[in-house]
C-alpha cells in the first residue's frame, strides 16, 4: 500500500490563498456586511491572510537582493491603498490614521525585521521589539501592534515551527478570548467593531498548517499581481460601498 503524500505548497499557492483570504477579511469589516455572526465567520477565515502575508514578507526579506527597493514597493502599494482604505474602514471624523492601510503595516513589519536582524545583542533586540510594537500601537497602524508582534514571532522562530506555532496560537487565543469576554460584557456588538475584529484574529492560527506545508520554492511568478491585488480589491469594495450604501 502506498504511503500518504504530504501536502506541499510553494509561494504561489500561499499568495493565491492569501489573496482569497484577505478578500473575505476586507469584506467582513468594510461596512458592506451588517450581520455580526457573518462578520466574525468571514473575519476568522480572512484573518489567515495576516499570517500568510506576514510569512511571505519574511520570505521576501530572506531572498531579496535589495531590501530598500522591497520596502519602497510596499510603500508604493500603501499609498495606492490609503484613500480606499479610508473610505472602507475610516470613521465619520477625518483622522490621519484612517489612511494607514494594511500595506503600510507590511512596510513597518519589513523595516522592523530588517532592523532586528542587524542588531547584535539580546538587549538591543529586546528593546527593538518592545519599542517598535509600542510605537506601532501609539501610531494606530492597521492591525497594530498584533501584526508587528506576529512578524517578530515568525521571524525569530522561522527555523523552529513548533515554537512558532505555540506562540502564534497562544498569542491569538488570548486576544480572542479577552475580546470575546469584553463583547459579552458590554453586550453591544453594533458599536464594537474593533473588538469583533480582535475576536476574528483567532483565524491567524488557520494559516499555520499552510506554512508548515511550504516547500521553500517560488512557483509561478505573480509578484506584481500580488502587490496590486490589494489596492484594486479595496477600490472595488469602495465603489460598491459608495454606490449602494449612500
């Protein structure tokens, strides 16, 4: 009897999965979905994209020949995504933080691991992690400080999947449980979208089996499609929101 074949995924597979997942995540909290249960379900499935793209940023950092150009590409995508992100996720009052899109957080994540990698001592590295996570929270970047903490976990334990999975699972379980207790306590789901998003982040754990199955190869090259997909998707949902939810 033949043995079972283990699932193997390359970077192309992860990118396609991440693109589908981030579409669900965006749809969940874009204002187009009003049902709280559906928001959480789509949010959980969609949150896998956070871990997938964070992992791909690290893989990109490991293989890039020019980190500066890599960061500039992410910054360019962040600029393209700024306005539609403001329309979809911004509040009624204009705030600079409303223009802080997910690609900007990706830019910060890449800069964070690049700086961390250059530091020599444990003390310097510890200070780097604490300082960048704190500053990202104060600046109110999208998915901060959670995505920043996640990128450090994935980077520090990139060669130890068991420890990576342990810390990612523990971290997001704590976030989800605390947020869920808060939601039950206030009993006002309609005015607690941020806490709904926090509960849905338990879905970040769903990407761990996919990362474990990653074989380290590139697969089909869709670099610019992967870059431009997010702002294009935001613009599509922005069009729907402005057209049907006036």
